[in-house]
């Protein structure tokens, strides 16, 4: 039911019947015992989120206290074309825009092999990743926490004719 309407209004000297009286009360009982709709709620009611059951299968993800809680994925990617030799700080150097957590690192070469390390400053995020022409990945991250402002770099710690090195580091924030 939407907005409640009174079913019976009495006139002067009209007899009140129990049917009419019960009908008016039943309208209220039925509406407020499970029939409240959006039309019944004032826009300025300020109902706290913890009192509302959200349907998470239709896209809402509320936990009752923090309606802004979402997960954002970020990817940091490197592509190093041509033959690659052992070197530190190859390719792009990234500055983390905010705090985040490394969840997975993907790696591959076009040909040959290479052993890779990803670092934040002087701290190793993950090392000993053996890249080949078959795509590999790892979720066994040594130091997963990244802070805003950390400088993220890629090192090649070994290479055997490694060409076309591709790395993608997936993070959540």
C-alpha cells in the first residue's frame, strides 16, 4: 500500500458500525505491518543505514555502517621490448597514488627466460619470478602493502635471451 486513505468518514448523527471502524483500523495495521513502501517515508527521515537491508545481488554493497566501502583494482604494467640484460630499475618507475595491497603479479616473455623482481623503494614486493614464453603469475607476495608515495620499480635479476618482457602487478585499494 502506498499512502493511507481513510475508508470511511462519518457524518453528524450517523451510526458507527464495527465494520466501518475495523476497516479504517485494518487499513493502518495492514500498511504498517509489512506494507510500508517508499511513498510512506519522508525524504528527510534520516533513517540510519544499519536499519536497512540492502540487496547485494543487484549491485548494492553496504555493510550497515559504511556505504562508501568499495574495492578498486589498479594495475601497474611494464613492457620491455627487445633483448634484455640484467639491470635494476628497468622500464617505468611508478609512484603509488595511495595506499594499496598487491594481490597478484603476472609475467611473461616473448621468447627466452628472465628472472624478475618488483620493489617499492628498497623493499622487495616479490622476487624470483621466472618468466618464460608461457604466461605465469603469483599471489605469494613477499611484501604486499604499498603506501602512497612509494616508488615501484622492476628489476631483471637474470636473463637467458629474454626478449619482450611483460609484467602486470594487480593491486586493490
